C-alpha cells in the first residue's frame, strides 16, 4: 500500500498530538509530578529566602569566602 504525502503529514500530525496529549494527561494525573509553585505563606517564605541571600552576600563581602 502506497501512502501519498498528504496522508503521511496527517498521520504524523495525529501521532504528534497523541504524544503531547499522553504527556499532558500523565503529568496532570500522577501525584509524583505535582510541584506547587504557589504556597499559602508566600511572603513569609520569600522573606526567609531573602535573609539567606543577604547572609550569602554579606559573607562574600566580608572576605571569608575563598571561592568565586
């Protein structure tokens, strides 16, 4: 059976859409792939992280850091 180029393009397109939909469904249904970027205590966590950043900058500026 010979497939013309138009049929081949449609089959490849359907295959690609199926591939993408498979991963979309898989990522939305499996619990091990849940990575929530928003938390209830966003500002509290951001302030704690900012304190870590400030401490790192202070440590680097104090001359005790031997790496770049």
